[in-house]
C-alpha cells in the first residue's frame, strides 16, 4: 500500500512537472512545441545549420506559423522574436523592453559580473551610460576631433595599402585596427601601435568568439551545465581565454592612468574622467564607480568598435571588387566633387549621394547584425497583441525588416538607387535601422557612419579594386553565421589610380 501511494505521488509530481515544462503561457506568441529542460534549443540549432543562420531559422518559423512574432523556449528562458517592422519598432522603443537578459553567458562575457553598459539596465545602466556619453562628447566624440582621428587612421591605412605594392590582401586583416584606434584614443588618450603583437591574437579570439555563438548566447546560455561536460564544444574555454587576454590587454592602460592621474588630466580621456569620479566617491560604500566597472566599460567599447564597422567596410570593398560598374560610378562622383589631395570628411556625404546610397545598400542587403541585441521584459506586457511574460528575452529580426518585399519590392537585388530621389537626394531610410532605435540605440552610430564613409571614400580616392587574376578563391557574398555575420576571408588587389 505504501509503495502504491509513493508511486502515485511521484507519478503525479512527474506529470505536474512535465506539464509546467511544456505548457505555453496564455496568449504567448505562436511557435513550435518545446521539450522539457532543453525547450526548442535542439530545433533552433538544427534549423540554424540547415538555413545558414539563426535569423533565417526564425524567419522560417515565422513563415510556418504565419505570424510577425514567434514564441520559443530556449533552455529555461522564454524567448519572443519580433520579425516585422511594426513589431520590431515596438520592441525597440517600448520601455517595457529596455532591460537586458541576465544569464550565464552574459555574465561570463563580463568576467562573471553584471557590469559595463551593453548588458546592464535600470538606474545603474542609466547612470553609467550618461557618464560615458557626457565624457566622450567632452573629448570630441561626434564632433571635429573624432573626424580628425578618423582621418589620421585613414592616412595610416592608405600608407599600409601602398606598401603592399599590388599584392593581394584580405581587407579584414588591415581594417579593424584603424577603427579600434579611433575609440581607443577617446578611451585611453593614445593609439594602439599596429605592431603590438597582442592585437592580432585578440582580434582572432573575437572572430572565433563571434562565430561560436549566436545572439541568444547559443548552447552556453541555454544549457550552461554542458560546459562541465564539453567545455571546448560549448565555447566555454574560448570565452575564458578571451577574458584572460582582454584583462591583460586593458590592465596596463588602467594602471598607467592611475599612476599618472592629475586633476588637470581629468578631461583628456574616458579613463581619467572615470578615475576622477572614483576619487570623488571613494567615501561612498555604495558607489558603482570601480576599477572592475571601468574595465567592463572598456570591454564594451572594444567589442563594439572592433568588428561591426570594419566588417561592413570589408563587405563594401568586396562588393566593389566584384562590380566594376558601381565602382566606376563612385570613382566618377569622388573625382567630380573632391580634389585629389583632399582628405574626405563626414560632411562630404552631402556632395557624394551615390556613395552614401551605396553604403546604405550594403548595410541593408548585407546586414551583419541581422538580430538586434537581446532585450528583457521588465514586466509582464504585450508585443503585437501577444502576452510577454516578465523577464522573457526579446529578439528583433532586423534582417526581415530590411528584406521585406512588400516595402522594398526587389530586396534580393543590390540597387543603391533605391535610396536616391530623382534629384539625387537620399530617401527611403526609415526602414533601415542597423543601429537600433529608442533609448538603447547604439552609442557608436556616429563613429560607425563616419568611419565607413571616410575610409571607403579615402580608399577609392586612391585605389581601384580588383580581384586577383590567379590563385585566389572567388569571394562569396554569403556571410558566415555567428553573433554577427562576416564574410569568408578573401583577397583583392588595390591598384593605385592614375587620373
């Protein structure tokens, strides 16, 4: 009798647990049924492999369920994905979605903490974001000093390309350092020498990191216990190596700033400004201005500046090397509007509308961040009329917005003219949201746009791009999946222009 009662209780408990694991919350967005413990993780991983990217897996599910919003469960997290313009805009701008997920992967990204700016929220995020924005602007971010930094990096880049003397090169191997150095100068007051042997290792680790995960954090986020069984396969060891290298890279700059700090230097760069704030609050035990928080802020800036902008320029150069007609149009526009020895600046974009339209089309068709950075629902709320549980993760399909045939007509075609009016003005940019919207819009928007335009115009002012004649694989416009998409390494030849 006792055994029967125990068996009945255990069976009831098991059934109840299974029901809680697999049931969908009321009015949750449509989507596939999930399994206990792992949720939809196996399905999404399979679809991602089959379709060629997580964003394409989400698009396939959205098409299957005929819904602009889909609801999933990845591991133990409820995940809601917005995949059409109205829902994406709602997710990006609604204050209920201003939070950031708090899971194992995100804490591991910042050395086991929940610090920095990118993946924090609430009053902590507001305070530190405002501090960083204020002091970067004081140092010239978004204004003339930033443009001068970009021009200096462009001149060095042009010199490096000239030294190649026509040897084929992968642009992705020489572009990131210039972009990083613009932000690094604002952050630390100095540049990173191109011969610093630590930098290539860091950039490789960052590329590997990007390919190993997706925007939801991959298996390490959804099933973190697997790191004990397969630390290499899950990417756990990769993140640990990256964290160690990044700490060793940042530590000397922070220590030097502490040693050389004076009141007069407090506006020179972000680190000095942060140290001043630390000293002013040293008697406040609740102060969040610490060396660890400073390190995490630098980490956020480094990650943001090291890949996305340079990858977009990399793709733009590949497109031009494969399309001589577009390249000729840009060369003609540059020649007609800029002097040969004139270093381009961001404000030149108004006189180079076709070049600007070309860059917009690169960002539209070759969106390297097809899924917007994850948000967290701060309270139970709705999205596109569906219920979103508190603390659910929200993902935004930017790629689906920029490839919507109802808006763009022929989204699969590369056509810069879609952004030009009959009188040559830039138009039709409202659906192009690569940097997000709302309070969490990317802080690097101004830098990214200026770098992309200035670097591209400066390179094309001096060089003609072509594919190598022999011995190199033809570039592929199919981007490799990961947290951000990236082209498979390829090579092009920079030929000096003779006008």
